[in-house]
C-alpha cells in the first residue's frame, strides 16, 4: 500500500511539474509573440521613418536641382570659367545627395523584401558593354583605361535588366573611384559551367585583409577607401549583394591592399523566377 | 491656327510650380495650373488640356484619386496624364500605370528640360 501511495504521489508530482512547464511554455510563447510583434512594429516604424524623411528630402533636393539646371541653361554661355566651376560643383553635390536618398530608400525596400523584380531573358554581356560605354567619359576624365571584353558566346540569363545594370554600374564606378590616374579597369563577361560570370578588375588601392568580411555590410566603407575618396554611403555593395542573391547568384572579390581588386558576380543560367 | 501645346500642371509646391511655369513659358507652351485635386479636376474639364502633369502628394484629395477621377470622366478620360512626383517607389509607379497614367517621372531625377521633352514626346508622338 505504501509503495502504491508513493507511486501515486510521484505521479501527482510529475503531473504538477508538467502543468507548471506547460504554463511556462504558454507564457514564453506569449512573451515571444509580443517581442516579435514589437520588433515588427519597430521595423515598420523604421521603414515609415526612412520613407517620410527620404521623401521630405527629395522635395528640397528637387527645388535645388531644378533651379541649378535652369540657371545653367540660361547662363552657361555667359559665365566665367570660375562661375561655371561653382555651378557645376553645386550640381554635383545635389546629384550626390539625390543618389544618397535613393540608396537609403532602396536599402530599406531590400530589407523589408518589398523590391519588385521583373525577370526577363537578358544578355548580361550587352548590359555590361552598355554600362562601360556610358561610363567611358568618366574613365577618360580620370585618365583610366576602361576596357570591356566578351569571352566567346554568352547565353542569356533570366534576370531584371535594370537591377543587374545597377550592380555592374556600381562595381565599375567603385573601380574608377578607387583607381589612381593612369590605371586600368577591365570588365569581362564569360560563361563558366552553368553560370555567367561578370568580373571588374582594377589596379586600384585594394581592400585590406582585415576588412574583407565587412565590405558587403550596410554603411561600411574601407579605411583606405575613406582616405582616398571622402564621398560614399557604404550602401552600394550591400544593395548589389541583395540583387545578385535574389537572382540565385554570388558576389565576391579577390584583392590585395595596394595591388588592385577584382569583383566577380555570377548569375546561374537557370535563373530564379 | 494655334498649334501651341496646352498643359495643366497640378503642383502644390509653389516654387517648383513657378520654375515649371517659367520653363514652359520659355518654350512657348500654354500652361494652366492647379494647387489641389478639386481645382485640377475642374480645370481639366473646362480647358481639356493636351496633357496633365500631376503630383501625387496634394492637399486634400490625393493625386491617385485625381487620376482615378480623370480616367472616369468622359470629358477627361483620354487626356494623357504624366505623374510628376517624388513618390517614386516601384509599387507607386505600378499603381499609377494601372490607374491609366501615361508615364511616371520622379522630380528629383528629372530636369525641367527632360520633363518638357517627355511632354512633347507624348503629345506630338
């Protein structure tokens, strides 16, 4: 009888413990749900904040842009070289701010997964060639030898042409920005196994080993990059990585500080829809 | 015969509006303007412009609602509407096109000359 009582007592104790555990689980579940809701709320708040700030910034930036554009058109023939320089610097700064606001909005959209992609059969080689042509005046101005090379027949991929062009443009602009005068920037497109590989190789300042893991992080800029060019938001590569990954591809680089960098990205031939 | 382009600009920011009006005047384009949705709808009915440049963020009625109304009304449904706004996210652009806008321009990305060029392209074909 004593043994039976002891067993019952033990069973009751176990049941009680189970009940306590179940209650704790329910409470923890509730806490986690609340924390998750709070986080979602904060995320939404951040998105709303970025969106409102960005749009509020765009209006005065448009006012400045339109005023400077009109002043330039009206007076470009009568201005002294010094006045032209001042006006053009004003326009450059304005364009830089507009790009920064665009990037801030883009980052937020990428983070909340609200970027819309439109997938079509496109030629990455044609895209890269066209971006190279578009950036040729910048390269010439900086006395950098910008070369495009298409390696054999390259099949089309399934991708968003505007977004992939912006990735190629970002990589080439970075290469031009961080390569000293007289240097080289080589852009190549090739087919490798079941992928198309785009490469942008420069003879620029390179990326310090210690910073290799940081480069694709939001707002990150290399120490030597900041010393070379003060302007830059540290958002370009972050966005580029998001776009490439959305296409099922990879983006990476090989570099040695002081000896140039090569950025690569691949897009699989059987693209994601 | 008067072949002048006749435009309606719907913009509530006075300085941007003045700049646009100045630019259009230089190009000898006839412009009427409205600073809110209600007066835009009235002006569109009265004048039947060749095209409407429409901002999306307006006091009172939003540009999206104005666009809906313009496309509903018999007298205005065929007038090309070019959205000129700083709400340039893909979802907004998509929404405008679905509602019947002919094109969407982002103010911060478009110079006054580029806007005029677009207007001419749309009207003159």
